[in-house]
């Protein structure tokens, strides 16, 4: 598409305007000129402006007559799109799919949960605030018409649509029931969750198709009227799993991947890495609130040190940073927020010349995820009205694996089906409790290992196919060299090293094995596969709570012959299977075991090596057209301000390339280095929060 503004924009801002109009004071003091002035003060290069909010009121003279009364007819979309562009900023119009106005005025459009409730009865434990309408109802036409109005009447660079997701529940409204009947002939929607029931899984896939259909409708509407404008959706909801409907096609309907995300630094890392690999343009937008507790604290701002670290952690992933503020009910904004962000964005500006969307992210290990595995088999048999939105075992294992790799300075990425054709560039692929796999994935990983790739898999990986059929054996059984037998009833188990597996668990033995705070699969090692650890169980009876060997813990007592960790050669490659999700465990010894497995699987030199402490994350990009590597180091400690870190040792693999300069950016201050024919080695100057280093090489 022409004019990819999002590939060169790194400083963005969005102001939440979820303000009702029952009081004439609300938004009565909004001033478009002041809004744009504050964006300039904040050094923003792309501003977002609300056309609608979750309360459903329009900030423009909409045909539906749902314009916010406090604006007194003032068209702030016109004012800000024109003024923002005059000031040299990209202007992106924000539209929210949730609408309390439509919910109140059209009860027949409402999402209805399994208890017969509308969302205003319960959503987020704040009754009365959030009204969600179903996009299978005539509400879809209402939204389409408003998108058409915006595209026809205003000049803007992009449209960003929020809250376009399945409504955190199965909807049982009449429109959903009718569409389901029209498409399947079934008069009743499923009311029991069961991921091993093909009928229920087919229903969930159908719900995702409905979401994609609505999303495509809106995208096609924009493309038809304003083809030069970008279209993106808030896709951050994917991590919450199946109830919100994330899927590959939904990701592919975005020009760039963007998310309004709260959480710890690890969330930034994981999200940016996934968005980078899943976006064809590698265009990533990470958005987070300036006010504390994800905007719940209206006047308490996050510290400058915290925001600086999040900003540069995003930049270290070649991403764009968007800060989110929340408007006062009267329509005013706190200048302090924009002065603060202006200071931080001014720190960023000198580095922007060294960012490149076409750069190759240098990664040795790929954590593989898919949307279908964002489920919890413990939900099987649960009534729809009783199921909660929660992160899945697979997601938690994936994020925990990412944390272990950061601590161990292993170059890694997060990938999904969007980049399945590119897995050959990774030395090792990790499948963390990836319970659901389809035939395309099975064949891709079988071929990958056969050609020499290295694969780690754990727990339930490949036990369910994409249609909800539980297989009698792992679909990757031949590749992993194991056969499925069953599962331990115990939810505390142990792994004891064998003689050939002692390097993985050097501090443990059969008498004192390593704990897993989970059950394990009971498996048989096949053929020439090697058993590196075996299962040891506590002497407890899960069906009799009065039987235990120790009242406080559940010590290892029962030695078994069942393998806990198995290594297998397949074709030219190698695999390791863990019967329990070791990568999901949080203790240092457990992380060390997982990291040791991955490091032993790596058979080539890594892209970089470092002795950086756990609070520091290193990322590396290759900019081939500029004959250089760009290395980023971010120090993000739990307690801020950061304690500076001195003399971090770094080695960057150049292979056949000969270094010509190593310099600290943005001022290209020379850094002394050594070159051994493969790696260029240097020491990083004192690191407070962020350093960017350029490693230039001769052509």
C-alpha cells in the first residue's frame, strides 16, 4: 500500500475518551487546538483521536444522532484531523466496537450470555458500564455505516478499531442462534465446553469465522472508500485465549500489529517478538498507559524510569511505542503527562535513524505458539456460564520459556503459523505444551527435524488435532521417539536424571530428584531414543486426601521406569521430549534444566553471547543494506531507578564478515573490540537503561 506511515513512526499517542454525556459538563471544555498542542509538546509523530468510545457516543455529527451532547455540535474529528496533519503528524482515527449507546437504545442487538444476561449486568465486575452488541445482529450494519461516514468525510492516515473481539463469552442472542441454524441446521448452540468434542470445536472455529467476516467487512469498507488509509485492530486480546477469538486470519487482516497491553516487561518482550514475526511488514505497535494500574489510577502516573524502560524495550524490538492517556470528564488533559512523554520521546529521537523495518531479527531459538492451543483441557465438561477468561497452560509455558531465555542470554523469537514457512532459520524450535496441532504443522516440524532441525516439546504437545479429536498417541510420536500411555494422577511429580542425563540435572539424583509442580505424561521411549530422566512420584493417593507421606510437602518416594525426558534422533535432526512442562516451572533449578536442554540442542554458534545479568535483555538486528548489526541492551530491574551495570561482555557473530567499526549510538562513540575470525567481542559502557551499538563490517 502507498504511504506506509507506520513503518517510520515511533512516537504515538492515544487518549481514552470513554466519557458519557448525562452531565452537561462532560467534554464541554474539550479544545482541539489544546489537544494538538499537547501532542506537539509530547513530541508525538502520530496521534490517535476517538471517533467513538465504549460508551458509544460519537465525537462527530453522526447520522445515527448519537453525537456526544457535551461537544455542542462541535466536530472535533474534523478539527483534529486537519490540525494534526497541518502540524506534520500522522492522524489515526479510533473507533470502538463496544457501544453502551447502541446497547441501551437497541436491546435486541445485545450480546447475551449463557445466563441470559447482557454485558452491562456483569462485565469486568463493573455493572452498568459496558454494553456490548453482537456483530451478528443488525448492529454490524450500524458499525459499517459509521465507518463509511468517517471514510467519506475526513482526511486521515489510518483507522484503528478497538474491542473487535468475541465478547469474552459465548453469545446466545437470537441473531447468533439464527445464524448458527442457517449455517448448520442445528437449533441449539453448545452449552458445555469440551475441547475433545469435534462438534464443540467446530462451533468455536465457526465463531472465529464470524469474527473474521465482520472484521473483513470493516476492512473492505475502508479499502473501498479510502484505499490509502491503513487498517489495524487492537489484537492484544489474543493471549486471553479462545473466548476472545484470536486466529491467524484475524492477524492477517491488519496492516500492522498493535496492542494495548499492560503487564510486566516480559509481556512487552513476548508481545513484540510475536507481533514482529506475525506481521509481514514487521511493523509492531506496543501501547501502554501512562497512568498507573492500566488507567485505573487517573492522577497517579507511572514513574519516568518505568516508562523510559518500557519505551526502550519496545524500541529494542524495532517497535513503535504508543502511550495512552485518559481524558478528564470535562474534556481537559493534564499537561504534566505530555511534558513527561515529550522528555522521553526526545531521548528516543536520535536513535530513530538506526531503526529499520526491513532488518532481520537475529534469533537462534523459536518459541512456537498457535491460537488453537490457547485452551485449558481442565475446562472440559464445564458449563458455558461457569467458564472464566484465563490464560492457558500453553501460553503460561511459552511466556515462562521466554523468561528463561532472557536470563540465559539466548537469542530467541516467538513465532506462530504466520511464519511457519520460515522455521528453518532457527536452530531450535520449542513447542511448549502445544496441545493442538494441525496436519500442516505436524508435517512442517517433521520435515524441519528430518532436515537437521532441533526440536523440544513437552507435556500434551500434539495430542489433539485441529478438529478436537484426541489421538491415541502423539501426532509427533515418531519424531519425538515416544509413545503415549497415560498421565500421572499426581499433580506433584519429580524427574530423576539417568547416567546419560546427569549434565541436565547435576544437582539431583534418584533419591533427591527435581520437582515439577505438575503431573507428567506416562510414556514409553521407542527404538533408539535415549532416556535422560525418569519419573519419581510422591507416596500420595489423589483419591484419598488422608494418605500422604509428609503433611507439609509431598516428597519423592516411588521410583518408576517411566521416562521424564527423552532424546531422539530423527533423520538428520534431534528432539527432546519432556513428559512435564519443565519450561513452565519458575524455580531457578527448573529453569536451568530447561535452558541446558535447549543449549545442548543448539549445534551452531549463537548470534550473540553475553554475560549480562537477568535484568538486561539483548536483541540483535542485521541491517544488510547498511552493512551493520544493531545491538540493543535494555536494563529493566524490578525496583527502579535501575542500578547501573558495568562492563557487560558481548560477542556478536559476524561469520565471514570482517568488522570495521563498533560504536555506541547515537553519537558513534568508538568502542574497542577484538575479532577472532567469527565473533567480534567488546565491553558495553556503563548501562543505566538503554544502549544501542552499531557493529559495522566491510563489504
